[in-house]
């Protein structure tokens, strides 16, 4: 599956637009990650705990979107856009949403 943030696929003609596809994943942070992140905040540096959670969430949303496009018979997804949000009481959860347009190519 070809994924691109542009609205075309270089060197390929879009034959058919199959529709908008998306994937969303919401994941909650847990106390252990919060404690590690607080420590990192005090001493400086990157928070590996939160970064791995963010990667996992993003990859899950991408997988959902690709699965939906595959069911539609698409060969590519153009105009891919990511949206990251903190939700829930006290910002205890993170949502990653990804969307694009599923297409077939000539």
C-alpha cells in the first residue's frame, strides 16, 4: 500500500477514488509511565515511555486505515493527515487519528 501526504502519487495516475479512510486509536497512560515522565521532566531529556506509547498508538491508527483501504480495493492512500489529541479527565488519554483518500492507480 502506497501512503503519501500529497494528493498525487508521483509518476502514477489516479484511476478511481474509493473514498475517505481513517483509523483512530485511543490509549490511556498508566501510573508507571507518568512517574517515569515526571522524573524525565525534572532532569531533562526525552521521555522514552511516552514516545513508545505514541509510536504504538500511531502505528495502530495507520494499520486500521490501511485495513479499511485494502477492503475497498485501494492501491494507495493519498492526502494522509495525522491528528494527535489529549482527551479524558485530566488529559489521561491520548488519541491518534489518521485519515486520507483511498485510490486505485493506473
